[in-house]
């Protein structure tokens, strides 16, 4: 199901380039982005991002934003010791839950390839810092910090509006799930 959704989004982005207008990768042009995505591998967890970016020049820009990310995980609740002589004793069940990450992220992005009109592909390197909420078995807040690497495709469908497709790799040694590969799609609106 995930592959069908990713294929449909990719195909839609490519078809939109037929009627695309000239883009505006100019120095000091700000933009606002809104993204939604999920885990690419394993159980799907929702990812939301609201970012502000500013072009440094025609081939690079910086971005900072706020993100929310759900990470599915499993745990076994701590139960009191029970005698093992009882044959009807059951094994404690595994509980499925979602860790909730709230973080600020930022990064530097560089365009690698473009058609000089409407389609731009680049890479980004950045980091994030925030908190992770989990409950196993009690509520717990953990500090999270780490680097991220991503690739992004921008397809301008209007002079000030672009559709985005992105794959990100987050690494966080302090999280319940240290490696997370996230795909997301979104919209970018240039503010000029």
C-alpha cells in the first residue's frame, strides 16, 4: 500500500511539470513549507513539519522549522512476580504504543540538478533538538538531538507555489528508535 501511494505521488509530481511556470530561486526570497509524511521502513508513524526557508543564492538555502513525529514501539509492562508453579499462568502481553517527538530542526540545502524553470532536486544536511514523550509503563520525557540528511524535489506549479517530495534520514542515539527514514510530501509558498 505504501509503495502505491509513493508511486502515485511521484507520478503526480512529474506530470505537474508539463504546465509548470518559472520558479523564483532568487537571493533572500523567503518561503513557508508545510509537509506530511510517514516512516519509510517498519511501522508507519505520522510526521508533520512547518518550516521557514530563505534562499542564500540561486543554488542554496537554509531552513528552520518545527516538527512532530510519531514512532511506533512495543513494550512489556512490569508485572509483579507470580509463582511459576501455576500452569494456567499467562505470559505478559506486549503493548504497542507510539512515542511522540516534538523538535526544532534546521539545515543547509544545495541544489544538485534543475531544469532552470520549474524542477529542482537537491540535498540537505542539518540537525534537530527536542523532546520525546513515551510511556512504558509510566509517562517519560527524553531529550533528543541528532543530525539529519535528506534529499528534496521541488516542482513549481505556480510562480510562487511548489510541490515538495522529500526523503529524510534522522539519527538519534537518545531515542527509542535510533534510525528513522521518513518520506514526506508538502507544499512550499514563496513569500514575496
